[in-house]
C-alpha cells in the first residue's frame, strides 16, 4: 500500500498532507466508476495530480499575498543566515 511505496524512497519518510490528498484523488479516480484502469493510469502518467498540487499552492500563495496587502505589510522573508 501507501506505506510500502512511501518508505521505498527513505525508511523514515513521512507522508505529508499533499501526499494524503494525492492518495485520496487516486482512490477516487480508481473507484468512482467513471474511468477505466487504463484511463486512470494515463491521467496519472500525464501528471494531473502535480497540476492539482501546483494549483492549490498557487491559490494559497495568492491569498497570502492579498492578505499581506490588506494588512499593509510586505511579504515575510525569512533570514538567509538561519
């Protein structure tokens, strides 16, 4: 399952929220009945889940930027020497 695939990269690799969302999407694609197994494999090989990841991160960054504008503050920059 997921644990075996995740730990093949590194024994102590922990699945983060993005990985959990990807697992849920793959499960939905495979079990919803709208796609054949070959269709699901094609969608995954095209990188559709990477697109969802980028979309979610982009939306979050834009929301953070707009919130910083609302607060009249610059975007936070963490010091390089830390």
